[in-house]
């Protein structure tokens, strides 16, 4: 190892190789500057350690032994250096020399390693936590997306089901109407005892499935206007022919309207003339039964004047029921 | 004397230890056989001078150096002062067993380990770490160590020297007990 001149001078001082004047000057420096003292002490320690390790050779080794082994105090320092270097060198094969010298140091090292391991574990745990959280968020996003799609699909299905339900209802209604229009075995409709039908219905003809009733249309302010006739017709009836005898024949043409119980217009006839060959004159109107439900109805009769205006003639309430 | 060494009891105590170490080393390097006793004698004389108050001591360290030189010269001139009559020496029995070198080395190692363990943990770590890489890249290693501790290389050197000195005293006492 190459030594700086300053260190060589210090080593010469320690081995007694400096002239007396230089030695005195060096001692003065030691007490004037503590750094010089500590530097010199360090070089001396290294010198002793080198001797204890057997690395001093030649003249230097000889000078060292003359000075340090002949002095009891210095010899003790060599003893200590032997212990120190021996302890360190015995562990030289072990990388962690400092911590295997004593059980406590080893334990302290293990503790530090544990601390670092704990920190590493913590970092790894955090990384794991982040990974798990990311995966969870991904799964959550997928689940939300799937739920949204499923909700849209179910809504579409619900709409289709509603439409199908409505269509089925309509179909059911149509089928009911068709079923009602089918011919039934001949059986005369029996008017309700409470009906105020003024004439018996004509016999049902299976070919046309027409049921004819005669209704008396009273004047609007007639006292009997409030009476409600009940018309019961079999399911197979296709048309319902209403015959309205005119007790008073003032108009050349008439119009007949039919409203349900909710005042909705169900049917309105074209202007037509009364059959004056009959006595009294008779107005006839054919109602398709597929437009009629079991409900209460109001039939209105209007006369058309010469100037085309409609004037109320009479009104009749009746209730239709199916068998 | 402590007032000259520091403005607080702790600093004065450290200063005293440091001054004593310097004096011990001075006598060692002067090849004294009893460097510690010589150092203590030097300090006693300085304390007495301070108590007398006759001298205005500006630089205590330099003053101690002067006194130490005188003590050393006196001992060189009167070596018989330390000699005692053989009759005055207490009788010592010869050891029954002189340890072989291997055994002695084990004793040294045991003492070293015991004393190392008795040091505060930080000091212990410092000593071992400092000398661990003696054979390796020493300079760089110690610079790094000083940086890790947040102190200058000079402060590190001082701290390690004081710690080694304590450890050395302990091992010396331990070996003395065994022999």
C-alpha cells in the first residue's frame, strides 16, 4: 500500500524513527491539533492490527517488536489487537461479520433483517392489495355492465311481453266475438221480465244469425223515457236489427246514433227514410254485434229537417246482455 | 479544571476523558511503562496549579502538554522512584497452569466478546463496522460510514478511537483477572 508522505512521517514517529527535534515538533502538533492526535492514533491502531495479523514485514516489523513488545503497556495493546483481529478475521468468511461476533449483535442483525423483511412484506402486501383492488374494480365494472345489459334485455322482454299480452287480449276479444258469432242451436231469446220490449223478437235465422227487436223510442221528455229495456241475445248472433216504430212521423229522413255507458259513440247511421208502408212508419237499423259488448246503451233518434239540420226526436236506453 | 474543559458537565466530562487519553498516548509514545499513572499524575499537577490560582492558564491542553513533558523528564531522571524493594512486593503464587497459545487466544477472544457485548449497542456496531473492512476498501468504507452517521470523517475517527480505548481497557482488565 502506498503511503502519503504525511502518513509515512506519522508511522516513523510511532516507530521511533524521527529525530528528537521532529519528534518534539510532532508532539506539539498533537496537543495543538486534536485531529493530528486522532489521525496518529488511528495509524497506530492500524499498525498494531497489522502486526497482530502478521502483515508487517522486514525492518518495520523489527522496529515494532523492539518498541511494542518490550513495553508492558504497549504489549497489552498488541494483545487487544490480537483479540480484535482474531474475532474479525474468524468471521471473515461470513459476510455479516459485525453481527456474528456476539449473540446480541446477531440478534440485532436478525431484528433489522426482520424489520426490512417486514417492510418488504408490507410493500408486497400493498402491491397485492392494489392488484386485488384493481381486479375487484374490474370485476365490479364487468358486473355493472352485465347488469345494465341484463336490465335492458329484461326491459325489452317486458315490453314485448306487454305487447304480446295486449295482442293476446285483443286476440281473446276477437275470439270471443267470433265465438259469439258462431251459430248456436236454435233457441229463442227470452227477454228479461224487466224489459219493456214492446214486441217479441223475430225468430233467429241460423243463416244470417240476425236478431230483431222492436224498441219504442219515446219523446225526449216522455215520462217513460227512463225505462231501460234489456235485450238478451245469443252468442252466435251476427247482427242485431232494431226496429223503431215512429209514433210521430214529421221528417223525411232520420239518423240513428248509439252511445255506450261512457257516452262514446258506437254507431251512427247514414240518413235514412222511414218505411211508411208499415203502420206506424218504421225505421230499421242493423247493428253488427262485434261492435257491441254487454253494456248499457243509449239510442238517439234525430230527424233531418228540410234545411239539413238535425233535430232530436227521441231517445231510448237499453242494456245488452249475451247468453 | 472542568470549567476549562466545557461549558456543561457532560461536555466537561468528555473533554476530561479526551485530555486524559491524549496524555496517556503521549506517555505511551514516549515509551513509558506506566502511561496511565503518568497521565493521572500530570492531571493532578495541573489541577493543583489551577486550585492555587497562581497561573493564568489560557490553553489547558497546551499547558497539560508542558506538564506532561516535565513529568516524563522527571521519570527519566529518577527511574528508581518507581522501584520497590522485593520485600515490599506482596507474595504471588505461580500459576499452576500456563495456558498454551491456543488456550490464551480463546481467553482473549472470550474477553473481547464479553467486553464488546458490554458496550452500548450503537458503540458496539460502530466499532465492529469500522474495523470490519480494515483489509478491504477502507477509505471509501469509512467515508460512507461517516455519511451514514451524518458526521465528518474526523468526528468518526474520534468516536471510534474513544470506543476502542474503552474496549481495550475492558479486555485488559478481563485478561488480568484470568491470569
